């Protein structure tokens, strides 16, 4: 029989302890809604006792009527006081959530060093606080901070701390590897031992300081833990919390536990990327399951095998987690990668081997200059279509001029663009919030009379990478631009020692691609199709 | 007795299969030298049979006389041929390395699908190839591709493949989890079984598709594997290879195996960061052991405890791996983080609580606008010193103007800067490779007569982050600049909706900090010290 595992998401609380992560109440609301589509069982929203942003979140989230249980976080009562007078516990009750997690000490060293109180008082702090939550009708979860370290130093006391919570009515006892220093074998052994001592259901909360948080969580579940605490993308203090984006598919696809519904699992990649956007943290391309490179194939031999049978180099079907296979084009690849990309575009590549070689040589030369097509599919497509005569130039740049001025504390950015469209010279000027915006505005102003759809296109991301880092402002820069017309998203690249020139290249590619795409999609745009040279589509 | 584990680094071979990673022969030489200081036992340089860059590497690396064994990579001979005529095997021998790794099939499905040959022919391919290497006097390592998947489908055949290599003289049998889909428990069980069947020493090679590569490697070592293959920072195809930067400290500090010398382990952080620089891949701040946030503390409660005893929230002493503790300043932190930072700078912060509150409020307000001080220590230091009256402004900007022009395919960037130094107006103009370089040149030209040391400062990295991603070129951008004067490295931040303005802010902070620092360090610069207002230092 498939065992159910309860998923407790703490992205909004422990996740925000990560370096560079800061979420507004608004961000938290958006993420909570997204988490609910994934089907996590608990969403820990924050600490109503410590900041007003979290109080606002708890107020607003109520009206959303999410399926997940919203939980508040706090600590056991202060030493030498009573729970009924503890401001932080009172705030939790006032926040109106159905469930709360209280962190408490279980390592004697911490009781002495951090709390600076007696072992007995700590046990009373735990017991009083849980009794208080239960009297207030709440589901109550005990986060036993530093439990594994505590157990290794003083197992009797560590277990006694858990018992205090259990006996006071705690619904879950969650064992925390707060410092992230424990190994999977130890976790398995200690969880097994705890299960013999307690009757309450056990949860696990690990950190990634040894790059073992996922393995430690799986080990605890194997030993009988039934609640898993973690964050989306493993955000969290220092090296992060256990990454739910890896844990959920591991438990569900590989270990036959039930966490969320199969249709919800398909949302995983989308949820992971959405949260990284809101948190404004770039997702490493190589992140397990949900990363952009998680099912990307670069080596020439691998690619030929993958094209024969994707099981050869893929451990699961990427669609199970909503991700997809990608064939990367790079100098390491044999011809097979480029051929497969061209075939995907419907280009007749087999018939002309000399041309294929020329294209590969050109791509290698551009990569040598610093272009990177792995992250710029649209620029690559333009390059391939041009090589096959399937695309003709929309316009020719004659010149651009860009002026940025700061005077009396005021910034002005202006661009002047001179282009030639079908023999007609167009000369425009525009202002912008910055130089790239000014250029973008001037270029679109010049093109809009020929291609009205250009106004639907917006830049959605702009990345700059300096790649000869010895002397940065004089070095080469690569600009990657991501654009969207609300239906599609595409990426383009530009390289130059001048950031404005590199941005210009990526901008132009983005617009060329947008027009190509809209011409392909709309049958009505015959005039535009002809202009773009889309002869056989 | 402490068991020795052999560390086999494949950053230069399997690592380069990672998306966005491309190393020149020169890069490979630099990384090999660095790896040698870490004391890895094998450095796999590449595949001499597949590309000329790797042949150049093998030629050049010989003269370096590294302590590590340099190894070449290739495949077992082609089907229906003989090893002596196999171009790829011949290249390996010609490369003159003392050791080689050959990858071969052990999963019957792959023999049929990818190789398209018989099971018997595959065994002969393995046996012939290893006999060939041994006849040529080389140490020979068998990489059993897809071994765990193969074993799960057809254990007899998978073991027979290993035996072919062993019986032909292979010195190591390395079990590969090529697709990265195996779990630690399975790894442990299968490695245990293999050890019962074979006499040759066993190695392990895992991939991170389930975020379990490190755990899988540790499980294999626990079951008796004595060679560990991996890459620095876990670079590699898809989700990457097993990360040696986590495996080595886990094995050595936590599990009592001997990998490298204690003094070499202290190089770990430096090696990891150096390789990420050369590979031009940004290291995630939260990377275990070696990341910039691996021992960074943000939560207010954690910080107060850490200041009492660092063991409270650190699983090891960061110095063991050459990393260090950092206290982050952010809205989540209580006053304790900022106080601790100010104390680090020798500022008298305890005596004036109202001032402390003002500073914290100012930092919160700036963070709200998008500044991030976690990655810009120098800007934070300037802010704190200013608040304590320990720093006075070097110059005042009156205006700058920046012109970028493209005409006839030629780019020109010019900047004009007007500043005021001690009442004197200085007006300069300069060209540059790009706008930021032009601004940097013009500003330094204006300042050099007052501060000659300004010419030692170089920008070493330049990062741009767009953070309202809805409409990128019109959104706010954060620029982080890293600068160096060859003795020190520091980071500064600027935020604006205009990339030029944001760059300017970070540039100015960088120069202010450089002058402050050089004034602190040099007693001779009394005139400069006075100008900077360093009254009590």
C-alpha cells in the first residue's frame, strides 16, 4: 500500500533566511497561491510575532481560501514567563491560522549557551507552549531544533524534549538537522530510534550544508518519518533547506510514496521557476528535475543515442515533472545536435552536407567569440534559417547614437536610430528610462509603420555577463535578452566589448524573431510574410 | 585505521559537458595546476581521440610535472574491429599519459540500442581494449557506463562486462550511475554485491539528476569503493557530476577517510572559486562548504547565538575548508548583525543606540529600493563609516555625459565628467571600449592628480541584475562591481532604472573605497588620509 507523505513548505519562512532573498507581503501571497496549485499540505507563511509584513500576509491569505493549511511560526515561550503572557505566542493565536509550528531546543548545549537557562526550564517552556496552542484549538507542530546534534550529545535529554511536546499534545514532532551536518546513515538510525520512543507522528527538516539535505530527508522517510519540511528550490539560510523540488519527485516517482497528485507533479517545473522569478534568484541551469539543463544533452554521442531512445540518457521522462528535453548546440557536439535542431525547425538539412559543415563552422566561430546559443534559441533559429535562405533581413541599420546625461541629479537617456527598410530610410529619436530602453523605443518607433505587431513585444529579462574578467569595463560582454509577446517567450544574444552594442544585437534579434514568429502564426499577414521571405511556410 | 580514498577529478573532461561550460587548452592548464595544489590523485584531461584542444593540453601538461596522474579518456574499441587499428585508442597511447579511462557498456539495452551490436561483441570490445592498454604499459581504468541501470535489468550481463575488463587487466573498475537516477540504498546494495564478485578495486562515478550524487558517492564508499570520480563544483552534463567540493570534506571531516592532506583541504574554497572563475560560471552563493553564504548568518536570533559560540549554528569550523564566517546585513536581521559588522570595522556602535536605529532604518530603506549589501561589503562599509562621521566625501559630481555611437559599423564611446574636488572644478573627457569603461577612464583621469594610487585599481567583475522583470529595459537594475588593486578585492553596488547611472554609483563607491583602504594601509599617505577624513585611524 502506498504511504502518504505530508509536504510542509517553508519557502515563505525559512526560505527567506537565504542570502539575497527578500519577499514582500505581495510576493508571499503570489507564492502561496502557486504552492497551492502544487498541492503541498502546509504553507508556513512566516512569523507573526517578529514582523508586520507577515501579519499582513496572514490577514490577506485568509480570503484566498487555499486548500493548503496555512501555518504560523514562532518559538516556545520565553524563559521564566508564562505562555498566556508571551507576546509572540499571542500573535500566533491572533493571526487566526489553523496550525502553528513552534521551534524549541533539544540540544542541552543550546539550552545552556543560546537560551542560558536550565534543562528543566526548557522542558517546561516546551510543555507550556504546546498546551497553550492546544487550548486555543490549533494544530501544533514541534520543530525540535538541532535534534540530531542534541541526540548525539545527550540522547536522553533530546528525547525528553520531544516527549514534553508530545505529552502536551503536539500533533507532529519534527526532527531538525538545523546545522545541516548530519549524514544519511545517522539520520536513518536516529529516526528509527525516535519512533521506538514516541507515539506522535514524526517529521523531518534538514539543511544542505553537506549537500545531503535531500538524501537525509529520504533516509528519514525510509525510517518512518511522515512529514517532510523543505522549500522550493532549496532556498534557506547558508546552504539552504531541503529542496522540495527534488524530494517530491524522488519520493513519488522513485520510492513509491504518495505526496501530491500526478497532475500536480506536472506543475513542479513551473512552480520552481515561478518562485525563482518572484524571489528574484536565478535558478542554476543544472538544478535536478526542474532546471533548464536537467534534461539537456550536449555530448555528441549522447545526442545520437537520445535520438534513438530517450531512455538511454534520461532517468525519467521529463514531462512527469513538467520539464522538457533539450538538445544543446555547442562545440562539443558533433553534427548531430545541430542537425536535430534544424530538423526541429523543418529545415532540409540532410540533403546538403557541405552546407551543414559551413553552419557548424560558423557556430563554432561565433562561440569562440563569446556567443552562446544554449541560452539563445531564437538567435540560433535566425542563424539557421538565414543559412538555409529561409529568412531575409527586415531592415538595415545605418547608424545609431545614444546619449546619457546626468546633470543636477537628473538623468536623461536619448537614442537616435537611422535604419533602412526596403530601400526607405527611417530616422527616429526616442527617450527611455535607460539607454537600452531608449534604443528599444527608437527602433520600434522606426518599425511600427511597417510591422504594427512589434508593439506587442516586451523584454522580460536582460542579463549581462562579462567574460574576460581581468579588466571588466574594458572586457567583452555578452547580453542575453528574454522577450515575450504574452504567448511566447524567446531568448537572443549579443556580444561586444561595448554593452550598448551587445544589447543592440540582442534587441535586433529579438525583434527579428518576433516578426518571424508572428508571420508564421498568422495567415492573414501575407504582406508581412512576404517581406520576411518565408517562402515555403 | 584510516582508509585511503583515491580522488579522480574529471572537471576537464566530464565537467565540460555542462551547459555553458567551455574550456580552452589554456584554461585547462590553469585548472590542472590548481587541482594539483588540492592534491587530487588523478586529473582526467580530456579525450585525445575527439579533439585537437585536448591533444594540445596533453602535450603542454607534461612539462608541468604535476604530482597528480594525468589521465586520458576514450571508449572501448569500435565494434567489429581490432584495438591496434582503433584511431581513438591509438591517440590515447600517443598522448603519452600514464593512465587512461575507457568507457564501455554494461547495460544490455545500450548494447542493443546505442551500440547496435551483440552482447558477446561488446564483451570482446572491452577485453581487447584493456588488453591493448596494458600491453602499452598504462594504468587502465574501466568506466562501466550505466552500470547500476544495467545491473537492475540484467545483473549477470552487467557483472560479465566488469569481469571482461578485470580479466584483461583493468586496474580499477568504476561503476557509473550515468543517468543519475539511482538512490543511495540501491548504490550501497549493488556495490556490496559487486565487491563479492570481483577482486579489482572499485570506483564510483555518479551524476546529480536526483540531487543525490554526493550521497550516492558516500554510500558507495561505505560499501567499499576506493576511488571517487567527480568534478569541482559538480560541473557536468544535465544536473552535473558528483561534486568533489562536498565529497572530499564529507569523507575526510565527517567519515574519517583519508583523501588529501589537511593543509590541502584548506585550499578547497580557493580551488572551487578559481575554477568557477576560469570556467566563467557563477558559483551559487549557497554551495555547500565553499559557497560565499555557506557560513553566512542572517537571522537575528542565529546571529546572537553565533556571536556567543559559533558551534551553535555551524556544523564545522569554516577554516577547515578555507572558507569563513560572514554576518549578513538584511531586513530580517535584528540589530545584532549590523552591530557586529560595525564592531568588525572598529566603529563605536554600542554607545549610541539612536544612531544604530537610524543606520538600520537607512539600510532597510535602501534595501527596499533594491540595494543589496550582502554582496557589496565595500558599499556597506562606506555607509557605516559615513554614518559615524568617519569618512568624508572625496569629490562631488557636477555632471556627466555619455555618448555611444555606431556608424558605418564602427562603435565609439565617450564620456565627459565634471566633478568638484575640494572646491576645485575638474572637467575631463575620455574614450573607452564601452560606456562604463569610458566613464571609469574619465573619472580616474579627473582624480589622478589628487590620488595617484587610483591607477592601481581595476574592475574585475561587473554584474547586472534586472529586478522588475515585467518590462526589462524600463525596469530597475542593480549593478554589482568587483574591484581589485591586486592586494584586495571589494564589491560595491548601484541601483537605478538607468544602467549607466547604476554603474556610475557602483564605480564611485569602488573608487571611494579604494582610496579609503589605501589611506588606511599606508602611513606615508598623510595628505591623502586627511583628505579622506580618517581622523582616528
